[in-house]
C-alpha cells in the first residue's frame, strides 16, 4: 500500500494540499484517513508538498525529491495509532482486546452481515437511534440487582453522540463500520473514538441482534428432537435464523411440516426454541429448562404470572434432580421476554 502512496506522491508537484490528497486518493487504494492525514499536515504547515519534504528531509527545494525523502514524510502515519486530522486513529491491537471473545473485527462485521441477510431481522431489529436508546434503557436498567447501570450510561452517551454524528439507525451504523477502512473514515467524520464504536457494536451483537446458532445448540439431551433437526438439515434448514425466517407465520410452519415430513407439533417446538435463542445469553440449558417447566414459547413466558413461574420452574428442577433456584435468572428471562420484539405470528 505504501508503495502506491509514494508512487502517487511523485506524480505531482501541486502546491495545493487538497489537490495532492485527491491525487493520492485517485492513484491508490489507501484508506481515506491517510489521505486526510497528509492533507491536514500540509495545510497546518502552510507549505506545498515539495517544501514539506524538503523541510523534513533536509533537502533543497530545488533538488529532486527522492523515494527516501517522501518516505520520511509518510513514515509517521504507518503506525496503528496516530493523530489523524486532529483525532485519534485506530489502534487495532486495542480493538482486538475490546472485541474479545469475538475472534476479530472481521468476524464481528460478518456476524452482522449474516443476521441482516434475513428479512425478519431487518424488519424487527433495525432500530432508529431514539428507539435504540429507549430499548437499551429498558433492557439494562430493569435489572433488579442494578448490575448494568454504568454500562447503560456509557452506551446511551455513545449512542447519543452517534445520533449527533448523523447515524440514522442500526443498519446505518453497521454499514458505516462494515470494514476497517470504513471504520477509519467514520471515526474521522464523527469524532467518536474506535473504543466507543466497538463498545456499541459489541453490545448489538450480544444483547440485541439475533445471532446465528445451529439448531443442535438449542437442544439438551432429547434424542427425538435431535433426529428432527437432522431431518430439517436435509431441507436446508440448519440454523435458528433460517428456521425463524421460514417459521414465523403459522402458514410457514405448516409448510415446513409438509416439506420435512415432521409433525406440526415438532416444528412448533423447534421454532419456539429458535425464538428463545435470540434472548441475550440464552443457552440450550436455559431454553430446555423453561420448556420443561411448561413455558414452551417466548410469548407464554412473557405473559406468565411471576409467582407461578417461580413455582413451576422450581418444581421442574426437582423433577430432574437439579436445584434450579436461580431466582435472578428466572426474573431476568421473564423481564426480557416482555421487552424483546415479538416475532412469531399466531403462536
């Protein structure tokens, strides 16, 4: 990449820094942030590019500009974390730490790409920025132990600045940060730092946007359901998102039953498990426990009587030889079930 920059720089002796930046951008595929950095540097010094090179390399302006002298000007901008147009650039090592346990930034972007390839995700989860703030506060501030108060405050503050930077909705934010170059550009334009943007993106992945999960990851020790999942796999339905896309409506579930040969009851069970899976942090154990306790759908959980829910949950735990007296888990699942967007029709 830097060879392309040097090549582009040598093609002009234009005194206009903006013209020079434009030339560099047209002649190469460098990130815009780098071109903006160079342009800012030239303007801040009030000098044309040859003069800047001569000044920093000790050459006479009348002399030829060598590869090394141009390199001496560009070298400071090769690092991950530099001042770009007065703003801090992206320290990708820091980003990697913040993203964990997600593999890397590309994996984070891929997760959004996969989820928003489904119509129901676009229709139900592309919140406007005001809607995102409202949903976040309901989701996090409702915790009875107050564990997420500080997290909520930080998220709302960052999301508010994203709104001020012109972000319209969730998909708009994802598009503006869809790869490393776009993230760099957006940081320069918005004045929102990389750590802050990553904080919001990671929140979206873990708390809001339904993520892709294999159907086998929604079942705990039920051989009949596991066999049904194998049948669906032959019909090209392998994940929770694929199943929800096809089974949101009653007609869709009937169609799945006919095509697969599985009973409507089995299809309904699997679709409801997929619906449970979009709740934050819902493991196959949690899903299986609620279904075992008699709350076979997210809507039933959302409309449950809290006292009866506790009683049913504890009774089920006793029947399988487990102490499920995790009151906070039950309460949070019940609370979140009442907040998440409703998907299934005619449940």
